[in-house]
């Protein structure tokens, strides 16, 4: 009897259809080719210590892309902490014994196992495309902590390649990109965030995209970054950044498309952006657990269109998400209504629904009503964990309203909601403690409520 020999699947390439002369990054006004990028990846990989995991702290997007690829090509995992604060980094390093931190600049306050990334353009001539085992965990992303403690989510190389193929098809269609053409990405989100990783790191590896190395924040910086790349241009951003752009008189170079994620995008905001910039706004739906799984043109009031191969199953605690490239189905807290043609409507989040005195409300709706008050520019409502003397978990809220008083705002809010949902405490603050992608960690909101 002959033995059956199982052959391991061949490794998957770091880059798809890599042409050495293709532009992959714009950095400091210079176009960097795939050949130059691969040389930097091989040079960086040769300097990495032997380990299983590395916290990728690179802030320059090209440095991050090189570090990400070098770490993965060495068979290691990129750890992507929810924050680059020293404490958050230390916590992740402690969770993964033997790991090290990697960055392109000197950093104070980090332990001895901090490694400097090899400088770009160091003279390596190696341009072979590395192969990566499809089952290798190339990244572990952490949830933002908006509903509690951050959680780790492992991503294999095969899974992120499959997800990137979906993103590529969607955005090529939105951009109207001709065969052989390259779209140029400017992103306002950090590469450590899963949305930033997918749209500004994995896309240039997977498809016809080049990315600007910077991470512009203010409207003038975004305009400057866009002017440094040729058309067609894709702006990868968030509702918070998009709102700031629309409030500013700065003129942007011609855009071919805009993507938005990390928080719900108001249809009015999407429509205003499309009217001003003459480009479609594509809202992406996903999570750290699943990556992007659906898209829509929000300005048109369209339902969400699922990516092919993705299936949803509503259940009592949210929605079960299936994909062939998931290790196992993922449960999201989002409550959805399934429609025909692989579409769905989002009806809220399981954790978003609150019940007090037999009455139900949505924290998202309470926040929306706060934002509708005259003079309010930002707001958030949460439910407290601790019960009051009556055994009730009260609602609390933060609002940004520079020219209004708390008393006046509360009087107006009383007219909009049932009394049991009036916030206690209710704080007017100068700004909300949003992170780099505009999200609010629950711990940061609770801390701000104490002030």
C-alpha cells in the first residue's frame, strides 16, 4: 500500500503581478518603484531579530509598508496596538512574550527590545518578490475599545489577500479605473488601524494603487498631500475628517473617489462631499474582526451591498458573518435586516440598545438627537455600568457646544427624549477624546465625564 503524500500549498506572493517599474509609493515628492520597495524590504528583513511577533510602530506610511512586509517575509506577525501610547505598547509586548517593537525613529520610554528599521535606499539589490505561507498570521489587530477592552484579532496572509481582492474590485469600479492605470491614495487614517491597513497598505500590494507616505490630518495638509500625487486620486478618510474638510475653505485637487469608514456616515454629509468635490463617496462596512465586508453609496440612500462569498445570519446577540477565508464565523454586535440581491440594512448595534423603566432607546439615536441641538458640534451618549440608588444604569453624555450652556442644552433635550433617558451626568466639554480615526474609547469617555 502506498502512502498518500500531502503537499503543502505554495506560498502566496507579497505583491500581485509585480512590475519592477510600477510606482507603489509617493514619498517627499518622489515616486518609489516596486523594485526600490522590494530592495528595502529585503534589507530590512535581514536586520530583524529572531522572534515570532513584532509591534509595528512605524508612522511614515512607506516605513510601515516596508516593516510590515519585512516582518511577514521573516515568518513573523505584525502586532498593531490600538494606540501608540507607551503604556498600550508595553501591554501588547507583555501579551506576546519574546516580541520586540520596530520603528523608523528613536523613541523614548520604550524597553531595550526596540529595533530601528533599516534606512530606506540602503543599497540592497535584491528585488525577488517574497513568498508568504497563506496560513501564516501576518497581523494581529486590536479593536478600538469603544465598547470595552480591546480584543486581539489574527489575520492570515490568505485572508487579507482575499479581502484585498474584494476591496480592489470595488474601488477600481468606483474610480472608473482604466486597465493598466494606477490610482493614487492619500489616507488620513493610521496604518496600524485595520481600515488604514486595508486601504493604504494592503491595496498597494494587491492591486493598481500607489500610496502617499504621509498621514495628513488638517485640511491644508490633506490638500497638500493630494497635490503631491497625480490623478486619479483616492482619498481614504473618516466622517470626522470629511466633516472638517467641508467646514474649511481649502480647495482640493480633483478627486476620483472618496472612501469613508470607522463610524456611520450621514447621508447629508456624503451628499455635500460629492457635490463639493465631484467624486463618489463610497462608505465601507467592516470591523477589526472581519475586515471590510460591504459597501454602499450613502448619498443615494442605498442599502449595504455585501462582498461576494460573504453571508450574514441574524441571531439574538447580533449577526453571524461567514466567509470562505475566515478561520471561523465571526459574531458582530450589529443588528441587520437581510434584503434581496445580497444586500442588507443596518438597524443598530446589540450593545447600543438600552432599556430603562421598561422603555427602550438607542444610544446612537440619543447621540443623533444631541447633535441636532443648535450649537452642538460633537456629542456622545453612553450607558453607565454602575447602578444608581434606584438600581438603574443611567445615560451619560458629553457635548461640544462652545456658545451654549449645559442648562440651556438640557432644557432643549428634554423636549426631544423621554425623561428616563436624560443624561446624568451631562457635561459640556471643549472637545471629545477621539482617537486618530475619530473613534471614542469607552474608557476615555468615562474619564472625561469625571472632569
